[in-house]
């Protein structure tokens, strides 16, 4: 169950990053564009953090 939660959270993070990128691409104000690119970077960082947790949990199960 916890693993499913993390999987859903990872997908949500990637969706958030994609949305932020679209908003950045549509922004005409440089400051606004920069803000959305920062949001994208943060969403991706959060997704990678969740992925790292999942990998650490799975490593003992597969003998890593």
C-alpha cells in the first residue's frame, strides 16, 4: 500500500513538473517564466526523492 502511494506520488510529481513547464513555455514575462521553471525543477526533485526511497526499499528484496 505504501509503495502504491509512492508510485502515485511520483506520477503526480511528474504531472506537476509537466504543467509547470507548459506554463513556463506560455509565459511572456521573464520573471514568471523563471518562477515556473523553478516549480518544474522542484517537482522533478521531489519525484527523484520518492524514486530514491522506493529503490532503497526494493534493494534488499532483489539482493542489492
